[in-house]
């Protein structure tokens, strides 16, 4: 069994997922409604119905959805945990570009280095560098 995160965007899934691929690496596949539904209205043919960013240890999924907004999401944050400090600092810096840093990436009282941010697409992220 595997748990994947699935994000919804108001028509800019391909842009967001390309951004995440640039930050996280991995292989990105995008399926548009017109690719699989020949009866799709012209206005919906380019809508992303499934995007999958397949990274080595996780898959991030997303699609366009008419009820999605650009509002900051407040009920969930994606968390990246590891020991590769230089790589995790790079990821934090790139995800926070044009976004908002909520908690700077700093050594915390529990011993790890931790930071939190809202990216340019309104998605919350946490980066936790484990103390070694």
C-alpha cells in the first residue's frame, strides 16, 4: 500500500506540476481530458485530469478542478523529511520563491532543522532535516 498526495488547481495544474518537477526532479506525466475523451467539449480538452510527478520515494498527483481556488490551503501541508541538508535547503528555498515563509528553516528545540512555507500556488510545505 502507498499513500500519494493529490492536489487540485483552478486550471493551472500543468504550470504547478512543472514547477514542482523543477524543484523535486522526477518524471512528470500529464493526461488531459481531450487525450482520453473524444467527446469532451472544446473548452475542456486541455483540462488536466491527472498529472503524476513520480519521484524516487513518492508520487505527487494533481488535476484541474472547477471548484478549486487560488486561496491558501490551511488544512494540510506536505512534509519532506530527510538527512540530506544541502538538498533539503535547496528544496525549501526553491519552494518558497514567490511564496511566503511561515517558519524560517532553522535548528529547532527538538534537535532537527525545520521550516514551513506556503508556495506560490497556495500549498503549504514543511521541510524537516533530521539531526544526525
